[in-house]
């Protein structure tokens, strides 16, 4: 009986830890996907980050990384710069 209680308690604690970690990971993923939506979406790799998602991840570390995206220009680039100002 005690072993069932211990196993149940352990499972509950692990479940809570998994939920917390998953929440933290998804928080970052939301920012990456928001940035990615604002990029051209060509996934050409011309920026050196392999894909638009790679660029989005880099922008979280270096806000000026978008300058390496040549297809990002004109109104889309201006919109992206405004978007970056709102990014936390
Ligand atoms: S250069 Fe721009 S369009 Fe090409 S993969 Fe990088 S971010 Fe995407």
C-alpha cells in the first residue's frame, strides 16, 4: 500500500515538473513563431541560419540579425523593425 502511495506521489510530482518545463519551452516557442511569421518565409538559408526559424531563434539573441536577411526589404522590413520594437 505504501509503495502505491509513493509511486502515485512521485508520478504527480513528475507531472507537475513536466507541465512547468513544457510551459517554459512553449513560451519561447511562441516568440520564435511570432518572429518567424514576420520574416519572408523563403527558408533560403541566405542569412546563414539555415531557415527562417533559425533566423528567428538568432533574433532572440541578437536583434540586428535580421539585417542578414536580404529578401526582407521594403514595407515588410519596415513592419519587421516596428515589430522588433514591441518584442520582449
Ligand atoms: S535569408 Fe531571410 S528568407 Fe532566407 S532563410 Fe534567412 S530569414 Fe528566411
